[in-house]
């Protein structure tokens, strides 16, 4: 399965850290506003190079090449070069920095100005093929990933958190291109799993504290996740991969690299994956087909053009959402009735055959089916140029379109033919177009960067109602069928949202001394959303007309300051503080767990919702790092002051879920993290491949205020936020010898509260995974032939995977949990050619 390993770079000169971090790490230093006239250098903000996190060893878990040791190693600090830009010949802009392909020793983020960590290509390869990159990031301190499937690819269940911030409060980019906030019904972007095939990622990084000011995101209250794709290889060849496993799992991946096609360096890669796996409980098949294409064209010695295209088709048949009462009464294996339509039909008439009548709400555990279908197109073009030795610019243009359908067969509604069931189809369509331009200029001790980002996003969503058949007179459509709205008997409601986003940033880094850097910058954000009503059936919505309006999130100055001081060769401290803001989310009348200010139909409540203020936070962190050949250590403490937190309070059955958006006031977060990676035998031929990683994270996020709604005052002040554990512990033991390697990793997660009053919770869990692989010599045209085995949930723990997918109640139990998958086995054959 997944292992936690990282790279120690060895002694890295201050010149190397400063130059490479500034050149390549888009999520790197926040720049100090140093207004001296000694000069400046501009660098592109948002068009992240594929080499973004390859820079230095400032990001942990990334393999980096290290300068050789010489005089002045040990605890001495190398002198800073006087002319950093003239030290080495330039590569064409956008070409990747040379670096080893395998991880050798462990590091912890040395040189970074904030806590930034990354899962390298090797780390991704140690997971079962098809595993979400976000799940791999979940092994890092401060990051929590939950899902109900072994790969983290079941989108309804997948959740990622960083220091108490959820996936819709973090930023996400692919090669610097914004992916919007993550979640199930994404209204302003694209799921990371559908934006890129995991095998085509070079690495994935995360800043656990605050996102950099140059990150193109309107949701980054907390940190940011950056995915970086592989560049096409200079050598013609490819990779084929076949995976078999539990639940009839079958996944094929193939990639072809053209190699350098001409003297100018033109090259491309094309890849395809086809994956199917049955649900681990109940019936239904989840399937994904996906295509990636990328080309790279140098333009002279100083410029380049890079293009990327992604197409994906994804289907998932849902598991039943459960409450604690359902789990205790019916067990963890209870699921939707599909394909037993007769049982669902009887249950809708009050005839229960599976013990549902023993629960506290039999109807809400008696669903026939639910599913999610998605089709996506996404692409970008990025131009990069080193105009002079001091000045370089980047520009990107991108387009994305995603169509989606989520279905649910409801026993709470009937069909016109008299059937006691009703098929509901929730549609969404997201079209985005945008550009990013940034530039940089360097002189003496200053490095200035500035950039702009603009995006127009149109989001359509609506609800259509379809007739289910009378029992014995036909069968309902398959959950994986795209329904035609023309066949619906009712268009219950429809919304269209149009959003314009304009963001600018400015930042500077100032090298005060050879081992002390301080950085500062700010961004300005303007996000305006207007909605229109495309359909309304008063008999369904209960309103003669649905209100519409405009909301704007604006702040001209969101500052960030950070610093790094290296006081010995192996030891450093860092500090970061930032003010952040999140734009308003967008969903229509029945937003449910994703409710927004537009999710109310009552005009008075709507106008009150229009006065909501955007969420904001002040994020502070400071930490210490130590890195040598025997161990890598990291200790970080942080605090977050969160204001205008908008929280969805859920009630009612999940098919008719009432999600009410409330401003619950402030949230204060205090936390600490520590990690230690040991290489106990670095000089031993037999045991130098042994490493042991451990991390522990403590997070206490509490509400500052009580809040009042139509039902009265709710005394939640001092209560912990739901869905997130206070304590996590992660460990990974890895051993590599020659062509063989094995790793065992485990994670402990403390209880997670279901309700705002903290009177119901999901219990703690401990999940362990195993991975093993062996690489054989090449045969004929095949090279690097390997066999791999991954075992998920090695001890077959029975645990709750996801909490809060249907929102959270004020008090007590609620149907908002998904059970984690039992032990699963996956074997893979992989070969390069």
C-alpha cells in the first residue's frame, strides 16, 4: 500500500535553496515587499511548471539531487554566491530539472518557508494503481483523508482535511491551473481524480497551513494542494500496467512517449486507463475511462509551449448512507436494495423485509438505488519564457467542461402511474474558461513576482423527476444510465449561476543574510456571482417563484508574511502568517449538505442570506526542522482564527434533506504536529534500505459562539467542529533490498463528532495496509518488469470511513456515515518498453 518516505538531499547550499525555490516552487516563498531600488526579478505566478516541487529539498517526500559535500559541510553554512543567476546555463523554460527517479533517504522539507510536503512519484507508485493522489497525501502530518473504498476514488465518500479545513476550504491546482474546490457536486472546477490519471503525476504537494498568495483559488481558507504532471520523456517508449483484485477489480493503463521528434525537442505523451470494480457490499459496478495527452515544444533556448488535455467518463453506484442506529441495528453491510426492485417497492408501501422496521426510521434506510455519473473535458496551454537573465514571464489559458447526473430513487415521492417510488435526477453542468499571467524580476537580494488570474464560470443545476414502473410492468433504468430530461414528467427546479473571478498578487523575497530569508506579499480577490431561475414547479418547491440575486466576495488586501532561518547546516526554523478568504458557494434550492445562500426559497430568508459575509481566517504557524543522514524531524505549532464560518445544519430524510446555511460565528483552532523519519543503518549494505516514519497530529478546533436559527438558540460555543479528529497517528515501516521492497503502514484516528453538540460520534479506528513489490530484469523490448501486491485494511478492521457526507445535525444521530471497505487484495504487473 502507501508508504511514507521522503528524501534527504544532503547539504544543500544556500544559493541552491534560494535560486531553485524561487525558480521552480510556485507554492514556495511568500515575498517580502522590499521597496528598494536595487532591482527586482519577476516570475510567473499561476502557470506552475511541472517541475514545481522538484526544486531543492524544500519539500519533503520528494527525491532531490544534492550537491556533493566539500569543505564547509557539517554544521557550517555554505556561503551565498554573489551572482546566483550566472551559476549555471539555463534550460529551456518549462523543462524539468534533472533528478533521480527513486527515493533513497528521508527528509522533511528543508529550506521551505512554511510547512510544505509532497508525495513523490515513487511514493505514488507504492500505492495500488488507481489510488487517489489525495489519499496518498493523507499519510502526511496534519492531513486527514477518508473514504469508503480502498482507492479513495469513490467521490461521494472521498474527503480530505488539513488542520481542520475541509476540501471545500482548500485550494487545488494542476500544473498551476485551478481545479476549484473539491467535493461531490463541484460547481467551480473538476475533481482531481478526473483531471489526471494518477500514473501521469510527477508528484503532489500540500501546504498544510496557508496557501501561497499566487495560488489560483477562491476557496483556500487553509492550505493548497498542487498536482504536477509528468513531462513527456526524451526517449521513445511507454508503460503498460494491469491490475487485478478484490470485487472483480480490473484496471488497465497504458502510456506511450514519442521521445524527441526533432532537433527542436518536440515531444508528447498519450495515455489511457480503463477501470472497473464492483462495490464491496451490495450490487453495482464503479467504472472509469480516462485519456490524457501532453506535449512540450521548446521555442528557442529561452521559451517553451506546453499543452495538456484530459477526458474522463466516470460512474459510481452509491453505498447506503448510515446512522449509528442503522449500524447498531442492521450491521455495517446494509445497503440499497438494487437490483431488488420488488423489495424497494414493498418498503415504499410500508412492507419491510430486511429488519428495517426495527430501526428508528425505517423509510430512510429503504432506498432502491443512488448513483453518480460524470463526463469531463479539460485542457490548457502554457507559454513560458526567460526573456532575460533577470526577467521571465508565464501565461496560461484553460478551458473545462463537466456534465453530471446524480440519481436517487425516492420512497417519499410517487410516480404519475401510481407507483409508490419516484426516480429523481439531479443535473449539473460546469463550464470554465480563464487565463493566468505572471512575471518576475530579480536583482541583488530581491526577487519580486506579480500576476493576475481571471475566470468565467457558468454552473447549471436542476432537478428532474422520472416515473418508476408499477411492480411487474417493467424495471427502472439502470443506475448507470444517463437519463434524458425530455423523458422526465417534471422539471422541479433549475438554476444557472454565472461567476466572474479576478485575482491579483504581488510578492517579494528578500535575502537578509546568507541564512535568513523573509518574504511578504498580498493578493486581491474579487468574485461576483449572479443566479437566474430556469425552472420552478410550485407544487414541488412550495413557492410561486424562486428568488435570485447577486453576491460579491471582495478584499483588496489579503497579506502573507513568512521567514526561514537556518542556524546550523542541519537545523532551521520557519514562520508563516496569512489572512485568507473564501468566496460564496453556489447551489440551488435543495443544496442539501452543499447548501448555499441561494438554497432557500422564502424571500425573507433569501434576502437575509444575501447579507452573509464571506468566510475569512488568519492562519499562523511556526516550526523547526532537523535533517541529517540518520533522521529527519519536524515540529510545527499553529493557530487559526476563523470568522464568519458558514456551516450547513442538516435535518430530515436524506432524499428530502433540509440543509440550512448558518453563520455560526468564529472558530478557533490550535494545533501541533510532529514527524520523525529514522534511517538507523545508512552505511549498512544489508539494512541501509530500512526506514521508519512516524507522525502525530493534534488539532483542537472549537466554535467561539452560540448561534440562533428559527428553532432557537444552539449552545455550541466551546464544542469541537464535526467530522474531524482531534488526534491522528501515522506510521510506516519500509525495507528495500535490491529489486525487492516491502512496506507496512498504519493510521490511528480518534473519534469524530457527528453533531454540533458533540453528543454523537464515530468511534476511533486503526487501519493497517501492506505493500510488496519485486522488479525483474528486462526481457526483449520490455524493461523494469515488476510484480506488486497491495493489501488494504490488512487486519480487516470494521470501521466508519466517512463522516458528514450528508451534513451534520445540531444534536444526536444522523444518516451521514459510510462504512470503510474491509480487507482488499490487489495484484499488478507492470512493464516499461
